[in-house]
C-alpha cells in the first residue's frame, strides 16, 4: 500500500460512512484499512489510487 487510506478519504472531504458506501465496502472494512489492519485489494485498491490522484472523482458520482 503506497498511500494512507485515511489521507485519501480526508482529501475527498467525505465521512467514513460516505466514503465506504461509494467504494462499496462496509465502514468496518474501511476502518481496518485506515488502521492498517487490512489492505485494500483488487478493484478497491485501483479505485483508491484513482481517488488519490483526483479527490473530486468520488464527489462527481456522489
């Protein structure tokens, strides 16, 4: 994981519940990612990479 998930989420201005919903994961999963207990994989990791580069992208679909 090359970026802190919490930093990516905070850059969007979204709450944990909003961010989790848009990523299609539970708030618990998001919290585990943010705390480093688990790492996102597959499509979630790719989407997080996109959001890291363009924080507004999720706002556009919200």
